[in-house]
C-alpha cells in the first residue's frame, strides 16, 4: 500500500510539472507576440508580464532591439514538489522572437 501511495504522489508531481511546462509554453506564444509588437523590453514591461502571467522573466539578451532583430528570453515558474525532493524546482523555458514579425 505504501508503494502505491508513493507512486501516485510521484505521478502527481510529474503531471504538475508537465502542466506548468505546458502553461509556460502557451504563455510564451503570447509574450513573444507582445515583445514583437512592442519592439523593446524595459523594466515596466517586464513587471507587467510578471504580474499578468504570474511568471519570472529571467533574462533577455537585447533590451533595445531593432526591426528584424531576434530577442531571446527565459520565463520561469517555481514548483514545490510533493515527493520528488525538498527543494523548490524552477521550471523554465527559453524562447526567441523576431521584432516586427507577428502573425
């Protein structure tokens, strides 16, 4: 019985991690479009993204891009696992967008 309970807790951790990853991936599509339309990244814009989407905007390589430049950014979210460990897991994804290209 203990094995079965541990298995279900481990499975719930895995499902939760997959859900967070999928959620970040979906949010990255919207964030890429916003960055592409806006054309720049400043502290107010980063604060807006973090508040609206409940993520951590970890880095951006180019804060003053020109039309056609690529901007790489990382968004992350913390997860407190049930069984997989005692430390907080930081789940992050890296995406690239082109300034001025949105569809």
